[in-house]
């Protein structure tokens, strides 16, 4: 709607304020004192908090999915990995250790037809592999979240949430 679409009135009431339309080429003038009041409490700035939260959640979910390419996810699974590594270390210290003392390594050895020492070597190799990849994923995740926190517009937040999760192998 333009001013020419308005009825042949010289004024219009908007939010309780009468605006003079006599001179449509200039800003309408207010006939009430309220128009001269300051609106310093009014902020046209968009609240970026929910946008930042959504972007950070997206980054966290993508990081978790990327980790899932290398390890089985879950807190219980993480504890199993720690215990398997501990048991594998015991086998490397004493290759003749009683299999009952290293049940997780013994299970892998039996499952794959390996010796305890060979199963322990695989477990320790995978643990070392994770020590290389895990920090790369974590660095990318936290760097993206830092960029999201520093962004000042929705477009900047969206751009900050784009992460290259590919890892050279």
C-alpha cells in the first residue's frame, strides 16, 4: 500500500498516533506528544541466542556422527574401549598372561582366531589411531563453536556451523 492508496484524508492514526499526511514527500509528522518520546528501550536487533544454540547443536551432532565412523558411540562403549586397552597393555607386558585376567582381549582373540598378543596389538593400534583422529574432530567441533559464538548475524552463524569433517587417512 502506498500513500496514494489511502482515502482522501490528511491524516491517519497508527498505533494511537495521528500522522499528518499533508506532505506525502516528507516524513509524516506526529500530532501527539508520544511521537517525540525516545524509544531507547526498543531494540530491532534479532536475538541470536536460539540461532547460535541450534547451530552449536548441529555441530555437536555432526561431530558425534563423524566419531561414529571410527568408534562405536556410547558411554558404555567408551568404558569398554578403555578396559580393552588396559587389558591389551597387560598382554604386551606378559604375553603368557592368564586369559581369564584379560577377558576382553581373549574374546577378540578367540573371535578372530588370533593369539592374545596379536589381538592386543590390534586393540592398541586402534587406540592409537583414535588418539590421532579424536583430537582432530574435537578441534574442528570447538573451533566451529567459537566461530558461532563470535558471529554477529544469522548468516555468519550459519556459515560458522559449516565444518569440513573429512579426515585425511
